[in-house]
């Protein structure tokens, strides 16, 4: 790596953070859907409707992580 070690370290830390945020959002969304489904009045449709914004955030986070990884491998 030579003189670019600090840039690589920053990139590595940022990739870990993006991965952790994506994993946290996916796990939290699953937990929220499970909690909403345990409410007898909602059911599956109501549970998904209740956590719709969180599902969208999880999809965006996973997509961004995938794109960053793809471009890194493509240009390496």
C-alpha cells in the first residue's frame, strides 16, 4: 500500500460501519415485524404497513453497501 495506508484504513473502517448499520437495520426490521405480528389485530399486512419506513431504510442500506463493494472490486 505504501503511502496510502491511512486512506485504506479510513476506507476499511467506513466499510465496517456501513456493514454494521445495514446489519442493524435488517435485524431491527425483523424484530419489529415479529413484534407487530404478535399483535392479533394487525396480522402480516398490518405489520408490514407499520414498519414500512424501516423496511425501506434497510433496503437502501443494503443496496448502498452492495454498490460500494461492487465498485471497489470493479476498480481494484
